[in-house]
C-alpha cells in the first residue's frame, strides 16, 4: 500500500464526508477488509478513515492508518460537546491537551505545539482548549459540570484521546480540531441533526486549511 504523508480520522459518516467533499482525486482503497478514502488537499496526499465512534474504534483506526500508510502527521476532526456555559454551538477548538477521565485517572497528553500554533495562526477565532474523553457518562448538566471540574477540560469527545495515545507511542505529530455541536446544558441536543453537520463542516474547513499550509511548507 502506497504511503500517505497525512492521515486523518473522523468517527461518523456525517463528519468524514465534510473533508472528503474538499478532496480532489478521490478514490476508495481497501486493505485487510478496511475501506479508506484517499485524495489530495492542495498539494498534500491524504488518507482518511471513518473509524466509528468510541475510544476502542478510534485506537484501532489510528493503528491501522500508521501500519498501512506510514503517515508523517495525524489529524482528528469532528464534532464535540461543550462542558462549560461559555462555549456556544459551532465554536471551533484546537486541542492543547487531551485527557481521559474515569478510565485512566485523567492522564493528559499534550498536543503537538508546532501544529497547534500553526492552526491558531490560520484559525484566529478558534479556541485553544483541553479536551476530555469520558467512558459511560450521562448527558445531564450536572454530569457535564462534574466532568469539567474533574478534568479541567471545556469540551468532550469520544475519540481524540485514543488517537493521541497511539500517536504518542508512534512519535507522530497529531492535530485535533473539533467544533461544538451542542451547549453544556444540552438543551440543544435534539437539534443535533441540524447542528452536527454544520459543526463537522467547520472542523473540516479548519483541517483543510492546516493541511494545505503544511503542504506549502514542505
């Protein structure tokens, strides 16, 4: 399998298609029963996997990408849930650190500073934040407050920490770009069918901008 310098993970179809729609020369490749989307963004050759939701699926997807395509850089993008009232729907975030609460005691993984700084330059309105993954949380205002207080994070997702762990083990720089699809009180959750695709599109647009800039710099 031909290597791809940039590998990208998205959990859901609604997230994955937002970046695929921004690719040129799109084609589907398969290896070991897994389907990947390859294409170009600017001058960069990119491979994307829709890994499915959750820590285990994200970890497996990241390991497969590294094994099959030997990327120089990993990206995760998509939607997330706000944990604090200050975060509104459709706010773009760049991860400073990723942590896991409730499974491994909140072990935090620092983001790649060079990539995060580059993303901030390109996305000046995005927030630099700590993201948390939580196993088995309930979607209530009290649970969101509890998770935020325990982790120091402002938003939650189910995949980024797992990919960060794999990237750290492999020594591959990782950038995580997320966009809120609901507020911390979660009264907006019923509007996810409307808010989710917009949030995914904003995260994909930010990811596209960074990938293009990286290709120019190489």
